[in-house]
C-alpha cells in the first residue's frame, strides 16, 4: 500500500508500517516503523514540512559519532595555524573523545555537556576548562552549520569563573631582579617582553635581519610555536596586526648590540635566530620555562609570574604614561584597542596614587606636589575647605528684623 506518491510512500512491513521519502535525489527511510497506519502519513507530512521550511536534518548525518564529527571539523579549515590545530587536536583526543567520542551527535544533550564541563572543572584550571569547552562548542557549531544537527547541545552551559589572581602585576624593579638571575644570553628576552610587549613566540622567532640597530627598529614578522606532534614551527604572528615595526629605546639598542656581539652574530646572519637553545635551534618554551624562567622568578621574589605577564606590564606602562591608545595598540599588535585597555592594561599602585592626588587637588584645593615623588607620607594638613566656605557672622545675624 502506498501513499503521498509525489513525496514519499508508506508500505506495510509485517505487522507495522514503514515510511520512505526522496530528497536531493536520495531515498531516506524513516527511523522507526509505526504500529498504526495513521501515524506513518503524519510523520511523512511532518518531514515534508521540515524540508519546505529548511529545518530538515539528514537522519544519516545525525547518526555519526562525536569522534567522526571532530575529525571532519579538524579537516574543515586547511588554513588554520598549525599551532592552533595542534592545541585543538590535543583537546579533542584527551578530553572529549574518551568521554563522549562514541556517542551519536544527536544523542548529546546540554545536560551531558554540562556534566562533562563539571568533570573538567574538578581537575583543571578554569582557563583550561574554558578553552576545552570552546573547542567542543566549535565542533557542534560546525555540525549545525552543515545541517547535521538542528541545534547545538552547547547552550546555557555554566563555566567556572576565571581566577584573576593568576595575573602577576610586575613593576620595573621586578624585571631588573629577574633579569639579574637569568643567564646573560637570555637576559634581553625579558626586557623585550616587558618593554616592547612581545609575545613569547615573537621573542624566540626574532631573527637577526629583523633588528636594525642603526635605525633603532625591530620588526615582527614571524613567530615560533608548537605544532602537531610537539615539533616547533615557524610562521606568521598570531594575527595580521601582529606584523609590526617598533622603534627601540636606546637602552634596548645597547642591550641587543652587546648580545649579538657576545653570541657572534652579525648582519650577515640575517636568517639566524637572535636567541637559541644550547644546540643552536629555536628555544622550546616548556624547557626554558622550567629550567630558566621559574628559578629566576622564584629567586627574584615573583613566584607564580608568567612570561606573558611581561606583556601586560608593557601595555600598562604605555597607557598610564600617556601614550595614546592607537599607538599602544599598534605596538602591542592588537587587532582591537579594547583588548589593549580591557584585557592587558591594568592600573598600578603608583597610577592609583596619582589619581587620588589629582582628586585631592580638584576637590579640596591641595596641591599634588605636597607629596614627595615615590613617598607614602600623608599630605601636609591644611584647613578643610568646608571650614572656609562660611564666613564669620555676627552672633545676632540670624535674628528676625535685622
């Protein structure tokens, strides 16, 4: 027995009824068999409505597993940076596939995703959990974009709050102490991070030909990152805005001049890295952090500080020193100036005290020069303005009829 011949058909299979229909030149069979003949045409009508509205999802696509979906997503963007692809692959292989990789994508619910996120949060830092969730959300968004799912299960998921205390607010004195505990051939790396705000990948990717000591400029065009399998790869900076040329302060010019001379590099070695490991290759972050950086920051009394905190110090110094936001944005290689202000630039204690002194001067008439530079001493006492506003009046001034 057949029905709806122009779209699909309903036929009897034993004691039940089966639905099949055609779409985009392919025949699809309903996911279940119906005990009632009346239920089968109703299902067929609902499918036809979904196709007409553009909300129909191929049943075969919904049956792929999360592992298969993740593999398709990884292969869908051939221009993705290798370092980004490597991080995404690690997240999927270690934190997603072992938990829900064998599940069908249409069986994953928001409750399942929340449970997975809670499991991550119990063992890892909030920032790591947010990164892992971001990868999972991108995978399911890819399924929705390709009409394999009607909606993503990554919705209304509660993520752990970021711990702002992980940031370390450096001061210039901290940088000097840390540099004093570093080997001579690595010392300029810290100053490049703190003064120019270079990312770690940009510091280790810096080549001799990109440093012009006579013109006092440094050009960032390359970054060294960890690629697939842990190998180091050299490529463009993090974003298009990362390609930039900056004027060097005179002290950095002297420092880099001495460094290049000490390691035997000249302008003829334009393609050589400015900083190398013991074997002459690019410096690997994990080894450098464990063997060089962490002992130095502990000895300097800055335990817990990361190399990226140097970049935050550079942004803060530019902003509080009165450098306009556009210039700060360009020097830091940010695409959006809001990142310069909202994420990196913070208000150091010195700037906060200056702000308080200026408010004192504005509202209470006390000069900000009353506090010696760098001093925590209180301002010299002076009569409160409210005591000077009202002039002395005769005792009977308020009596009626006067």
